[in-house]
């Protein structure tokens, strides 16, 4: 598909817009040491700008930054200073008074014309007029008000108070109305009379006319009082359940909400939670840190309710008729497994939404099975009995995922177009996350984007004529921002710099705030403008213009950091044994020693073989240090890494340490065959999931890697959390084979080379217990070529520079001595 670039019409007038300084070739190259690269990053790398947001008039850009190396970031701003809004001021720090008076960053709480916006600040609600900037405070209470939205007629604001009940404030009069009356606990029943008490009461009224007359008068007074009382919302008792996502329909007739037996954090109320001991404390006593549940713990089933305000009734939305709701997951089927299970046991689901059309006539919900193998997009009809009608079903024998698809607690990216009946959404139906539409009335579907790339972010324009989207279609290792008509067709590329561009669009949609980085340069902030002459023709073709460079706003790295000539790794492709292509970063020394290191990124579903500044920037600097010492370093996007579509993501289903480890073994052999590396001098290391792969490599392919450093590794997947692990391995009590073959602790007897294990002792993600259990296993196996380094004050992600230094000195020592 042909793409055209747009003009960025800004004029730079200050020094901060000058080209990035390069190291002086006449000066000696600084020598990298572990102490240097693992020091406090703000004193060395610098602090990149973050969290950019625009003023409502689109003339000022705010962002967090710390060029002064202070204890924490401060709020900065740049402003367009001339009448034509083409010249930017220099960045200045926002003073405390101005910062406190600022509207909070943008959320989707505009009126339909985008002339007014609602926002929350410190628990109170405000309304801003976009054109004038005038702010009106709507609430000023001790209680916390959140989640403001305009009512369907835009005459009122609907919001939550104290996290539960919905209220509405009338904008013209200020009248406050309570819309729901959710109450914790169970309703107290009236005391029941015994048969003896009933007899005595009836007999007393029979015998005494005075008592009978008094009772009649009291009953009549109660009836009149009840009739005269203003109508209040129905009392809805939550019993032992937790309330989620109450919403008012645009016409005001219905309130939808979800109840589940969970605690406030969303965990099942009866699920046992692990405790992490904290040994280094201010009190001097060992203290317990409440942590997560383990995979397979009870999941919280939920129900979706509709409160009919007019009829004062509450009804449950039934899921029994959803197509496939009774299907048993493929891994549990017997025999050939080609037929769905026909049992009448419905799988547990979560209903998210609804998403309403602007005219309030159509509503859509997303139903997600708790086993995460099905996602149903369904029309919700409420006029009679609540009814669900299927619009789209996405099924995966592995698990549903991908950019924009959402989760059990999110419907994903979707909304209605201007016709109020066409819904756009994202799906991996063709193997990659793309944009689709469906007519909610007719069920007609249309795919708007296609190809072997991912649509990673989507935003609908104010006039609902365009999509602004981020994709990796140029290259899996690049991210760019585009504009596309809602009918599909040509995508116009709005960013041009090689690397990644994370864009924040201005409210008037004429400017881009771009957080940009390359593989050798940390994130910086740029500003560009969308060409005002850009016109959409009737058939979706877009006028072409020549691109101009955006303006750089910030300069973050220190002079010391800039003095080193950081290497740009080569992006290479490596053939895998099953015919797939592995993308990788390759660092090569000028004079190789035959030694090589394979780095394994964490998270599993994450990308690191790309052209932008890595979140593993410390490891990037460490790799430069290794190359200075003659090592070849390879960093691959193994099976399940992000950015490569559904099949790559689910390649590890039911066997972590299978194809993902094969990719690393194939990469090591490629190094020996093509890069002059000695096959007997290859090491491997990584953290979290990277630590897990390192253990599997050292235990199950011990002849490939001579030494390995496993940092904060998972050693037994049955001890990890449910949301991540159950997607990939199902539950241990129903798929024990998947856990047995995926957990390194089961293969520890295979260790031959030298192993270093590093783990934070207050890690609330991968618990230190994982390392302790593996250590005991290695002791019982009488292995002697391993060591465990504990870090008493560190969580999963290390914070203290001394901990980073100690850990990487140990890693370097391991490789220097053993390779």
C-alpha cells in the first residue's frame, strides 16, 4: 500500500532544536565500567520526558522532566508564542500555583461537539470551556467524585461518588440527584412472628375496637406518607459482592452494573494470597508483605445486571444462549477433539461495557470467558427482557490477546462511527491485530486494515471521519503514526524518524507531541504539526505534501553519556528450525575473541529486537561494555515476543521453554556458524522470563550454553500468578503436563555449566521462594557449580544502584571466568 508523508510546519528558534551532539572523534573513548553504567540513571543517562499532555486550547504542551537531576521529576511546558502558532518557547518549569490550577490530563469526557470537557481533580469535579479556558467547579465535598461523563442530552453530568453510587448534577440549576442506592451487606429482614405471636396479635385486634381503629389510622398515614414521598432509587443490596462499572444509559432509563464475589483488588474473595517476608525494615522486625494469589486459585465469577429505573426492577443478563458458551476447551476434550463439548455447563464469563452510540439507541457489550479462549462482541437490547445478540466471536484454542483486544476487565478498543450504527473494533481474526467494523443493526462486517503487521493504537477523530493509528507496518522494529479514513483505504504516515514515535495528539488534532527514540538515543520530546492543507477527497485519497523535520523540545542525556559512541546494533534475521524467521539485535566487536553472550528479554510477550531505545537500557549499556571486551552479543525476539502477530504470540502454548528455548538454541548455533563464535564459549542471561529461559537452557540444553545468569527467574510456573500463566498453560489442576514440562525445577538434574541466580528478597511478582525452592533442589542433587545472590531490599525491578552494580559485577565475573 502506498503511503504519503505530511508537512510538519513548525519553526525552531532556540538551541534546544539543534542536532544531537556526537562524540568528539579526537577525544579518547570513555571506558565503560559496571559502576559507571549502573549508577543512578539521572546522573548518567539523564531523565527522559514523560506523560505529555496538551492544554485544552492546543497551544501549550506539558510534560514531566528532570534536567536538573532533582530527587523527582517536575512539570514543564512549552508554548506557541506567535500569532500563527508556529514558534515554540523554550521549556520552562511550571510553578506550583499554575500546576495546582491546571486541568488534569485528557480523558474521553467531552461533549459531542468537543466544546466542553469534564475532569476530576483531587476528588472533585470540574467543567472546562475549551475555547475560553474558563473552569467551573461542580463539586466541593469531602467524599470522592470520579468518572464524570455527560448525560445523553448533555444537560447534566453523571458521576460516581465514593466509588459506588451514581449521581447526576444538572448543569443549569446545579440540582443534585442520586441515581442508584447500592448498599453493602444484606438487607435486614423484618423480624418474623411465631405462630403464638401471630395468634395473640390477631386476637387482640379482634377483641379491641380501639386497637383496630388505631392500626387502621396508622396504616393509612403510612400509605399517604409513602405516596407523598419523592421517588428514590431502588435499594440494591450487594451482599458479599463487589460492585464494578455502574453506568447510566444515555436515555436515563437503565443502570447497568456488574457484581462479583471479589475483594476490592478484584481477587476472588476465598482465594489464598501469598505473603512475602521483608527482613530489612525500619521496625527491626520481620514484616509480611501481602502479595498475589497463585495460578489456579479460585476465579471470581460475575453477573451483569440491569436496573430499570422506570419499572423499579433489577434483572440479570443471561449468558446461557451465547454461541459456544458450553464448549469445553480443546485441551480438555477427549478423542479426536474435533467436536465441541455439548454439556450444559456454561463457562464463567465477564461482561464489559456497554458502549453506547451517540444517539443512545444502540448498546454493545464484550463478553470474555474467564478461560480467555473466547471473546464475544454482542448487541445489548434492554427495552424488554435483556437480550444479547452476537455480532462477532473470536475464539482461540490457546488464548485471546494482541494489541487493542482488551482483557477480562476491559472491552478493548471500540466505538461507534458517526452513523450511530457502525461499531469499529480490533481483532486478531486474520492472525494480526487489525481494525474491523460491524453494523450493529444488520451484522455486516468489514475489515479496514490488513497485512502482516499490527495496529497497536487507535484513536477516532473528533468528527469521526478519520482514524489516527500506530502500526509497525514499515518494519516489526519500527512504530509510526498514521491517519486513515474511517472507510479504510490509504494510510497517511505522519511520522518519519526511524525508531519509535509515541504520539499524543492535540485536542484540536492539528499538532503532534512525539516521544521519539532510536536504538542509541533515549526518549526525547518533539512537536510537529499536521498539515492544515490536508484534505480528504470523496473517495478517500489524501493530498500529498513533502515532509519537514519535527522540532526537538528536550535534550536529556548528560555530556558524559554523550561522550561514549554507543553502538547501533544490527537488526538481523535468523532461521529457526521450523522455518520461521527470528528477528534479533546483533552487537559485534571489532576484534572478536570467540566469546558470545545471548541476552533473553523478560515478560515473554515483549519486544526488544527493535530500532528504539530499549526499556532494558542498562543491559544495552552492559552489552556495549561486553563488546568493548571482545564479546559478540545477541538479543532475539523469541517465540511469544510482541509485535509479530497471533501465531508468534501463542507459539509457547502449553510448553514454555519449548519453541522459545529452541529459538535461542538455533540463535546460538547461528552465531557459531556465521559470526566466528566459538560454540564452546557461549553464555546466556536474562531477568524474569529471561531468567526462566536461562534456567531451561542450562538444565535442558547444557551442551549449548557454558554459563548462565538467571535473574529473578520463575522456577515453577505453578507458583506464578493466574492472569499471565493460565493463558499460556491453563490451570495446574487441569493441565499438569503443561506445568511439568514448562517448569525448570523439574529439570535441575541436567545442570552442567556454571549457573548464577540473582533474586530480590521482597519480590512481590516472582517470589524469592522460587529461588529458595530451586536452591534446595540443587543441594539435594549435590550440584556444586551454582550460586545464589539474594538482594534483601529489592523487589522484582531493582531500584538501588548498589544492587545493580553488585548483580552485574557477578554476571561479568561469571562470563569472564567461565567463557
